[in-house]
C-alpha cells in the first residue's frame, strides 16, 4: 500500500487548515510593485528577443538561483518539531536554572538528524542520530546538542575533521552516501582505537532506530551545575523516550529505506499531526564535583566513556512533549542554529577537550552556513528572553539599533546598569588547577583504555542483539576492499570479546586474532558505599 501521504505543505495550523503560500489580491515583486503576468518574459513581439529591461524576469530567476544555502557539514539531513518542556522542580538542589523549576513551561525546538549523509540521503541508514534541543527559556536560550549514542568516537575535538573525513563518502567516487560499509571509515576506526566503543554502539541495534520518537538522547559530555547556594555538581544529561527504545532490524531498514527514504521524518510529522505527541523525560546522572573529576575510576572528561546507570541512576527532572510540526522546513529545520555555548545560569561547561572544541566549531560553521554573523536574528533562532547586546551591523543585519554608544563603559547612552550582579550569568566560578607547568599536546593516561567499556556493552547484550552485532560487523567489514582493514577490524573485536571476534572472523573467512589487551569481565555493581555518593535529588 506504500506510505501514507502527508499534507502537501507538510504542516497544518492548529485548526487543521494549511496556510496558503500567497495571500492578498495581487501578485507583486519583492518591492510590492504590482504584476499582471508571471508566465511570460517581456519580449519585442511574441516571437522577439527577451528584453533586458524585464526586472520581474531577472528578479524571479536571480532569487531562485540563490535559494540554496550550504548544507550542514555534518548532520545535514534532519527533521524537527516544536514543543514544550515542563520542569519537575526536582533539580533545584543541584541547579538554579529557572526553566527546571516545578511546573515551569518552556518552548522548545528539537532537531533530529543523521550525521554523515547529505541532505537528500535516506533516513534508515546505520549511523549515529543527532538529538538537538533548543530551550527558549526566560533566562535566555539553552541548547542541549546531543546524540542518540552516549559516547563519541574521539576524545579531543582536534580529531573531528579526521573522523568526519573518514566517515563521509570516499573523495573519489562519493560513495557510500550513508555511513554503511566503506574502507575509509573502517580504516580510521581500526587505526584509532578510542573509536571502538562508539563504533560498537553503531553496529548494534542503536545504529538503526525504529523512529525518532523511540530514541534515547544523551548530552554525552559532563556538565557542571550550580545551585542557588553556589554548590556545584557534575552531571550527564539523558533523554528517555516514553515510547521506549526500539530499533529496526537490518532487513527492515533496507526495505524501509528503499520504499520510503523519508521513513523517519514522515513518522515524526505524521505522529504529531495525528495528535500522538512524542514525549521524553529529561534526566541527570549526578556526580560529586571533585578535583579529579572522576567517578568510580571513570574519567568524567572522557567522552568515549559512560557512567553505567547501575552506578549512577538517571533521575528525571522534566518532561518534553513535541506537539507542533514546522510550517516551513527551510525557515525552521534548516536555519536553526544550535550552540553548546548557549547556557543559562546554573549550567556550565567542563574541561572535556571534545566539549571545548565544539564550543568553537558551531558558531564558526554557522557564520558561513547562514551567511554572516546575524543569524541569531532569524525567527527560529531568536531568543524568547530580552536581548540587550552590543553587537552591531554585519551581513544581513535586520535590527535597527538605537543610541550612539554600543560599548562599555560609556557615559553617553543610559550607562550599563545591567552589568550589576555577575551571579546572573552562566559562568560558574570553580578553582582551576593547572598541575602541568608546560604546554602539551597529549592526553591523560586515563584516556588510554579503549576497550573495557566496549566489552561492558557487548556483555550487556541479549543473544538476538549479539547476533545483530555479529551480522553488522560481518557485513560492514566484508564490504571493505582492503584486507589489512578487515584484519585490523578483527583485532579490535578480539580486544572486545573472543566469541564476537570468532564469529565475525568465520563470516569473513579469516583467522581470529588473539587479544592484545586484557579482557576484563567485571560488571559494575552498585555497592552501598557508592549509592551513598549518588546524590539523590529527593
Ligand atoms: C552539528 C552533535 C561533536 C561540529 C551537530 C548536530 C548535532 C551534533 C546533534 C546537529 C545540530 C542540528 O540539528 O542543527 C554532536 C555531539 C558531539 C559532536 C553529540 C560529541 C559529543 C562535534 C565536534 C565538532 C562538531 C567535536 C567539531 C569540532 C559540528 C558542526 C555541526 C555539528 C560543524 C554543524 C552545525 C551547523 O551547521 O549548524 N553536532 N557533535 N561536532 N557538529 Fe557536532
């Protein structure tokens, strides 16, 4: 029967009627000058040459010629929705962020995405999914820019161009369009073993979600919160879908991708249009803010590591409901610009080098993607809190600023009373310890363990889930042209689990190598002493 058609506009107003594209009695130029014909160019006679003086012709075609903007360098393919976030008030002990207060409602815009495919690629590919949320809070915008996988391929942002160059289509043939099966990706993740944990999640059912509505989301990095008394706590953010976590199996993903490449965006839009609003609880894992910034031996600044929920349970602090489709894909889903530096009082960043590099990259890329430094004025990016900045002019400036003194201090405009009260900003004052007196390009020893958490993940899988993982690695490595890459892939698997490695090796017709790292079997167990350190919210 095929997929059910969505309304042609893709969106309807709350009364169920689609808004008209053109309104008013007359078609006009962009200047409001009246038109009586838009189907014929102005010519010297019906068969004559076209006249250069035809402004309408030139305006119409020129504008069309410039309709496209660069797609995002990553996460190009996305689908989004508006909604509301309601705080439970349970986080007050750890953060003063007002939008998390009991019953406080905040408008949100959420964009889901694949990472590696281009804007026109298929939805159901094996890939990580983006889960980016813009909270338009009364204290300014807070963006939580996360993924559906709790760890990342790299520990330091300086390697982001490397992993993305390896994961994007081959430079010569531009294949594949999506993540699955290619030499450059497997070349990188087998040479660069800190990617093993994330790659294993990708090869599991998490790599092919059933629906955006059925995905978990993770802030990945550790954040620092501050409460009204100035006490700080380290946290990791989690989104838990009310519908539970569900995946496609590989064959379903292949068929869905062929029959309907828009499978996930259609599912999201249709569900919202039908009133089946998807919901997620926002939760936090909390850790004491110690100088070491570790928890039970896990380095909280290493984004290739999770903290098992057995050790630090996820405590719900609010509810997200998506209840309105965008009415214009370009103006909303395409032009939205998320940034990890959009922070509100009570929430701050940490020293995770991956986090720190991201703080640079998003604004930088958006300046070229969205044509200059004023994209914050676009409707979808406009804060719902008052804006009182000293930024001026620039490409696509639409504000008409008043006054003569956009600088501080000044004595000509109203002065700067708003600078009073440094405690209203997001910067949390914590002691900064710099034990090394030399500048270095190196990672701490705690970042060296690349396999034990991958093993933990494998050991937590049920038999059918393990079977899917074996199939995924066998398919993906089997498609590589280079024998050496397949062999290195098997070496990584040997360092995760002997049985996993043996099964994939058999499928590839290659010998299974011995592990080069010790295989650790201990499972996390919540000892009573540890439970005492979890900082229950209530
Ligand atoms: C875009 C997540 C690491 C650079 C995105 C988006 C998400 C995301 C969800 C899409 C935002 C949207 O829907 O508009 C993550 C996560 C990371 C990570 C969870 C690791 C924990 C990095 C790093 C860099 C980076 C290390 C660079 C150093 C970018 C860029 C974009 C992007 C340039 C495109 C932004 C735009 O054009 O608006 N990322 N990312 N990301 N990310 Fe990341």
